[in-house]
């Protein structure tokens, strides 16, 4: 048994010696080149830019044209001292002499300081350039709900009031009339100049000359000199 094992071991050693130990142990050239080949990533494709929205049409905005009417006199009036606000009252002993001279009244009711200042300037402009006018605080008459007596006691030709004031005065609103055919407004038999929200004039002063012109045309018709 030992002799057989020894003989097998000797044969194995001789076989190993007979092998070509100088044979290359690396891969063949083809195999080596295969692994050495640089595998490049596919080229990056830039994402397509989103299409730009079409340009909005350009609208040419012309600057406001200067009114043809000369408002230099009005500008001087607006910068003058503010008139006092007269309290409307049926107490003839204190107000009859003043109201009897008026042809136009501007009514104010619960207006803030800026809006009240606007109405003061407006009544001053009307009084100097159009017809006798005063700014009237309408609170006392509205509280008494006695507009019929007050308006019939004087010869007013025109009443000026803002729409926002008229809407919160049920006593005066009861006398309001509108003629759609002629687009005229009345308080009883007295023609009414109904102003839009006064805030619009404060925010856009360019509207003021148009208001002045409209009141002047109305006054020339109602209060001819």
C-alpha cells in the first residue's frame, strides 16, 4: 500500500515538472482588448426648450389730452381757502337770509375728511364761477325727515350730492325721481346733479375737469345770468 502511494506521488511530481511553467497566464490579446475597450455612455440629449408663449399685442396708450376748456381760473379757486360748511336747518331765524341767496346747494352727509374737503372745494368753485352756492351739512334735516318744508322754502335751482350719500338718506331718497327719457334726476321738482363715488375723483384727478365742465353746462341752463 505504501509503495503504491509513493509511486502515485512520484508520478504526480514528474507530471508537474513536465508542464510549461512559462506559458502565459494572462488572457489572449482579443480577450484583453475586449475588457480594455472604453465603453462610452450614450451622448446626453439636451431637453427641448419649452416653446415661448406668443407675445401679447402691444396697445399704444396715448397720454390724456388736455381739456380744451381753460381751467386756470378753477385751479386758482381750488387753492384758495376752504368755505365753511353750513348746517341745513328749518330754523329760519338763523339760516333764511343765507339760503335765500343760494341757487345751488351741495349736500354732504357722513363723508370722511378727504371727501368733505373735495366737496368744499367743489362748492367754492361753483359759487365763484357759476352761481351762488354753499356746502350744506344735511344731517339735521335728514334726522327730522323734513325735506319737503326745507326745499319748498327756497328757490334752489340745482342740488349736488354723491350717490353714496343719497343712498343712505331715506328721507331725501323718498323725493328722488329719475326720467330715463331725458336722463335727468330730480329731488322733488329741483334738478339733481348726482355724483359718482367721490373716491374716483380723489384717485384720478383727471376726472375733475370733466365734472366741472358738466356742472357749468347744467348751471348755465338752469341759472342764466
